[in-house]
C-alpha cells in the first residue's frame, strides 16, 4: 500500500514540473529534450564545472580546441612580457628564457628617422614572430635609437636597426630614413632574416610633406605660411609622429614674422618633425618579448 502511494505522489510531481527521462535524453522544464541534458531556464551552480574530469585553472575559460572538443584554455597564449628600450650607446641586451617555456612571441620596432627642412622623418618598421624555443638559452636583442634631425651642414640621420637573435634564427628591422632639405623621409621595413622564421611585418610610414600657402597676416601684410611635415607614425602606434614647426615669412621683406617649434618623435619608432633648415630627432625603437 505504501509503495502504491509513493509511486502516485512521484507521478504527480513529475507531471507538475516536467522532467522527461527518455532512453537517451533528460529534460528539465521541457518535455522534448534534444540533448543528453536539456534545460529550459536558468541554472544556479554552487561548485565548479569539470570537462572530461578536468577542472579549469585560474584565468582559464571553456573553449573549443583544435579537435572541436570543449576544453579549458587561455584566451591569450602569453601572459608575461618584458620591454627592452634603447640604451646608449646601442648595445646588445640579453633575455634568459625562463625554465619550462617552449614558445615565445617577439615584437620589434626600429628607430624613427630625423626630420629636416624637406619634411618629417620616416618611422621605423615593425615585425612580429612566434618563436619556438627549447632547452633554455637566451635571446640577444639590439634596440635601434632614433635618428638625429638635420643640423646643417649635418643631414638628418636614419633611425637605428633593431634586431633579435636566437641560435641560428636572426631577424632585423631597418630604421626609418631621415628627411633631406628637399625630400621627406621614407619609412623603414624588415630587411633581413635567417633561420626557420615566419614573420608578420609592416613597413614604417613615410614622413609627412610640408604644406605651403599664402595668407593675410595683418591689414597690410601677407605671408608665405609653411607648415613643416610631421614625422611618420610607427605601425600600431596611436600618436601623430613628431610634429613639424611653422613659419610666417613676409612676402614684402622676406623676414620671418613668426615661427613655432616642432617636436621629436613621441611614441617608439616614430619619425621626427621637420623645421627650417633643421629638424627634430626620431624616437627610439622597442622590443617586447612575450611568454
């Protein structure tokens, strides 16, 4: 008698809150489950989720792996980084590969070129590489400096080369060219590499041209206005490059009535601004190691 009452009560509960136990699928809140467990509604979980018996680690998320199976993983492969900047004089710097690290990411920016009267200097180039490493060892790194702006009789100087070497693997990125008295500077690019390297690279940006226009300066004075070119913007940099100067030259007397200075390259690898017969230096490059 007790068994019959218990079965009737269980059947009433089952009917009030549909949970179907078919041969393969179980549904909660649905009478037609399409999966092994099909829930129509919210889930409140006090505990953890395991996938194939494995719990995730701090910072990991559930994602599909290369086989299309659900697994715990990290959104970013690399969680640590170190930045290398230019040292004077340009010298080789060393990074010791941490124990247990087998893959690294390396980003390289070379130095920006100096500006001159012809316009802004070109920015340095950029390269990125995933590097397979084993057995410890170290990376040899050179960070290129920014090229000096023109200072007659000295011409503007190109930005310095940035380079990374690991065993037989070597790749280098050339600096941006310096501007001249009549031409702006061209951007640097990846120019040499060796070893088993697949490299993502981008050429630096050419410096900006000068802009000339005639303007009325006062009620009785007209001027030739020159806005000297900015330096080139390095790849993946948000700023504007080194700013060019400005001059207001009287069309009557040929005298400079007003002028404003420019600036050197801001972010790493950017070209220096142009100005008069002089120019401003480019910014030094940078190397970022990820692991």
